C-alpha cells in the first residue's frame, strides 16, 4: 500500500476526536498534551513545587509576553528555550528569525530562560557545511547558548543527494559533535518518534491521532525509510564515538515504551541522560511499582521537561493557563498519591521522595546543562 493511501486510512480510522489547545489551535501528541483535566496548583502544591526552583529543560518560546514571564516568576520556573528548523512549519523555517525571537524572550525573562541553539540540517553534505555550522554554534555560545538541538528531521525526513535518509551519525555532523563537547556544551537529540510511527494503523495506540493529523511523520510504508532501530543505532554510534559529550535524549530518548532498553543505555553510556518532555504518561502506562522502581534506580539520569510552546498567534492568556495546568498535573503525578488523568489514561500518582523530586526538577538539569541558571 502506498504511503499516501495509508495517510488516508489513518485519517479515516482516527475515530478519536481532534484535540485542541485552549486557544483553539491543535496540540501535538494529544496523549502527551491536550487540555489537562485538572486545574492549576493549589496554594500548598505551589509552595512545594516552587521551593524546588524547578527547571523545564524543553520549551519553545519565540516572542516576548509579560504574562508568560509573570507566570514563570510566580511558579519559580526556569526554562531552556530550544530552537529547531522545520521546513514544513512557517513559524519554524527560518533559524535566524527563531533565534531573534527566542533571544528577545530570554532577555525579557530576567534570567528565567537560556538558549538551546540548533543547526540547519538541510545543509548537511554541502560544501563547507561543518565549518559554517561550527562558526554559527560558536557565535551562539558566545551569546549565551548552553546546548544544541538536533531534531527528528535528521533520520525521518532529510535525504542526501542519492536519495538516502541522512542519519544522526552522518559523517558531516561528526565535527559538530566534537565541537560541542570541546566547548563543554550539551547535545539534545530528538531522534525518532514513538513506536506508532513505524507500526500499522492502530486507533488504540495512545499517540495514534498525532499521526492521523501529521502523516508526514508516519514512517510505516514509506519507501526506503529507516527503521526506528536503525535510527537509534545511529544515535548509539554517536555516544560510542563521543564519550565526553554530554548527551540528553529528548522524550525519554525515544525509548518511552521500552524501559529495559532505556535502562540498558543508562548502564552502558555514563554520558547519556534523557528528558521527560511529553512522555510522563508512559510511566502511567506501567505498573505503578515498576515505574517507581525505575525512577528511583535512575534518578540521576531523568530530567524534567515538558515541550510546552508559545506560538506566534497563540492567545497568551490561554497558553499561560495551559502551561500552569500542565505543570500542576505532572507535579501531582510525580509528587503525590492523587489520581491523575492524562487524556485517555488515568493513574495513581507516584509520590516520589522529596530528594528524588529535587533531582528530577532541579539538580539533574544543573548537572547536565551547566549554565542553565545564569549566575547573578
């Protein structure tokens, strides 16, 4: 069956409703986002949450909005503001414009946010790519960037001159990884996607409706598309080649449905950690005691993050409320015994120890992203 036909099948079978943000725009991965079913923080919850000086290491903001900054101040949250280049999104297809918007927000945040820069992956393989990209990275480092993001279009979209998919361990990227390590910065890679992207259409999949809406990332049936295993193996090759590179795998390292595999990577690669962005509900799918045991064992390698966004045309009041509700819901799941609803999944909170919460929400970010809280 051709890929376009599969997209039609996905849309037809999607049975699940279209999830929207509070401001009416669509939310990616409704299972992982969507409109929270719980309210914002109670005063007691906010006191405990804010006392940790929580750090969200995966956000996307490219405009100055005092109301959002006021919310961050009230919650005492710090952000890592991440750039990426997406040729299919008019808001994200110009890295210079993204950088200008993000830096304006970072300056206005009064120390609440710092920059994670990115590269133009569509130039991989072109003459002088590595030297030019390194100059750009070094310039961003000089202006405060503490990390570099490589996004999933490397592995899942971009092809070389021969029509083969470019993978994360492409030789053209090797000098960049060396430079990031030499400059003592951190690499974040969103490599691959949940297993659903490679599986036959299955409306019962928790993230199924995302691919019904975003067929461009649905890899099942695509000609010559690399398997998820091949993309992750390329990521592992980077880890093996760069043992001194701090490497944070976004979204539980795209191993969200396979905790034994993730554990094996923690055991094998001491320079590897993961953020929790958009994947906390996967812990709700696990038996509660198994999820707790995993988090306790690897408490030094799990970093709090959300993947929250503020788009150009978003209603900032609605988005600020959505951000706070997301922080509150995830806090209840990680810190309390309350029953928490993640769209289609309901689970009892994990009630993690205070010392573990402090690592997940603050200490691990400081360790894996030096400079994430600017010195005053």
